[in-house]
């Protein structure tokens, strides 16, 4: 009997990778992809543990889950950092003024587009 691939095993792996990449986009996409990958991996893990001799592709599920956890943590850290920066500098205007000061300190021209 030929083994079947676990449902969504490749999708879990892709979402795990996207959760790590999504942490650079203010953290929101990384959180979304990370949560989806963790939920899907939980279902796939339960399915695999019921009949391990029927399914293959469990390593993709494990790798995707690990990457999703890493991406989720990084995204949460980045999101908390962005909220802190907004609060500490008085909103968007304060953050832009802070960026202007930093760029002028290094002799770069600051332009808002």
C-alpha cells in the first residue's frame, strides 16, 4: 500500500516560512501566517498520530510548525517594538521627527514622499 501525503503538509511549511518573512512587515502578516500554520499543524499531527503507517510528509509538518513558532515570536516582538516606538515618540509625527533627526545626524537628506 502506497503512503499518502499528509493533507496541508506543504502548505504548513510554506506558511511557516511566510510567518518568518512576514515579521518584517510590521509583524501583522507574520502573526496571521504563524497562527494558521500552528492550527493546521495541530490537525495534521493528530491525523498522523492516529495512523502513522498510512501517511508521509510529517517532517514538513514539524519543520513548518517550528518555523511558524519562530515567526510568531519574531512578529510579536517586532509589533511590540513598533507600538513602543509610536507611543514613545508621540505618534507618527513624532516618529518622523525622530527619523529626521537621525538622518541629519549622519548627513543624509530627509524627504517625505
